């Protein structure tokens, strides 16, 4: 929960530089999705995963690196897929 709050503050505080915003969106998405082995994430709700997908999409749109764009897009798709599974859709 602390990381979720911190990542929201980071996103709000990020300057309007494209590269910085891409990183802020990716950090927020990683925290919301729990797609990290750096900490114990616990279960995620479909709403959190859907929001993570939006942030991964935004990071992809802002990224200048083709590999990063593809990775963020793939992670966004993964979040939506898991959210649908949790929602029973």
C-alpha cells in the first residue's frame, strides 16, 4: 500500500518532460500490477490491473525506444488479460 501511494505521488510530481513522464507511468504501472519480484506484491484487483494497463499504455506512447514501447504494450495486454480472468470474463 505504501508503494501504491508513493507511486501516485511520483506521477503527480513528475515534470512534463516526456522521458520522465514515461518512467513515472511505468513505475506506477509496475506497482499497481505487482509485476515485480523486487517486493511482495500480494493479490491485485481487476481495477488495479486495468489502471496499470492504462499507465503501461501511456508509458509506451511516451517512450522513444522501440523495445520499451513493445514491452510496455505487452505488459498492458498482460494486465488486461489477468484482470479479465479475475473478473471471470
